[in-house]
C-alpha cells in the first residue's frame, strides 16, 4: 500500500522566470550560433574583398600590358626618326617626313597621358565642369573633321545627320568634344578595313540625343556587361589587334553623367554597335 501511495505522488518544479531559465540553458548554443554567423560574415567579406582585389589587379595588369605595348611603337619610331635626322644628311623632303613622324608619334603619347589624367581628374569629388552654352552640331562637325585623314586612308566614311531642332545646351565644351571624339574613335577601332560610321542627332522638349552607329564587329553579351569598366577591353592578355587602353568609354560615361545625361548602347556581334547619349537642354 505504501508503494502505491508513492507511485501516485506528483512532482512539480516551480520556475520563477521560465524564459530566463530557458535562455540560460540555451546560452552556449546561442553563443555558438552567433559566433558562427559572425565568422561566416567575416569570411564572406574577406572572400569578396579578395575576389574584387584579384579582379582589379587583373584589370590593371591588362591595362599595363596594353599600354606598354602601345608605348613601344611611338617611342621606337621617335628614336629611329631622331637618329636618322641627327646622323644622316638628307634633303628637305625627307627631313620633313621624319619630322612629321616625330610630331605624330609625340602626339600619340600626349593623347595617352591626357586620357589618363582626364580620368583621374574627373573622378575627384571636388572637380567641377566649366559649363557654358555650346552648339552641339558645331562640336560634332569639328570632331568629325579631325578624323578625315584617317577615314581617307582606310577608305571609310562618316555620315552626319543633324536632325535635332534644338542643338544648344549647357556643357563643358572641352569634355563634350572629348566624349564625341572617344565614341567616334571607338567606332573606328571596332570597325573593319572600311569603317562606316553614322552620327545622328535628335531632340525633344527634355533635351538632345546623339547616336554614334558603326557597322563593325559588334560585341558579345558578356563584354557588353563590362563595356564601361575602367581598363576593360574586349581582348585580354597580349592580344593587341585592337588598339586601346580601356579608358575611353569609362571616361565617356563619367562625363555624360556629370552633365546630367544618360548613355546607353546596343550591339550585335558581326553587325555593329550603336551608342546613344541623351543630354538635358
């Protein structure tokens, strides 16, 4: 009978604060979980930083390789022409020819330095543009004219269709000229032996649009996603059949955005590319 009575006895444990008890019981597990999450977050951050750093290092390496390759040619040409002028007696015609070579190659070097400095200067937060009222059609005509010798040499053509009814806007004339120059240069660069490039302007109540269209080699979908990245070119490593430093389109996008505009493009491999700039005005 005594055993039956003990079997029927209920035991109860009274907890003054059940939540605190449960938390204290799970403390080690919660601490371990939080610690694991922190470790995973730090590991993820480190891995992302490493990947970004590696990507940037590869881009910079590619840029240095490309630029070094491009620098060799003008430097070698200047050296050869200078030695010829110094060490040989030549008539006025040959002298002018070698002098022209030195001038042209020096201009190439100057253009490269300017491009790098432009990017560096425009990325500074305190850098501002010198805005003035400019005639977009006049700028287009002037820039296109500078490509005439090259187009004649390659038997190409630049067609200009100035259809915008409103073609004046507030902009930095120097940088806007550089934007148009870089877009035409890019079109020439990725065209065939006989470039066919069309410049077209249109306008509406909100602003002015400029299209630069080529019928060149076009661009793959993968490259299209990275076209405005600094130092990026369609080729990597030591492939230099297409000249460039991967700075032009990065600079174009930077200037267009600083002018309050927008740049878009579409491209199809084997058919060409079209860049569109919209500028408020």
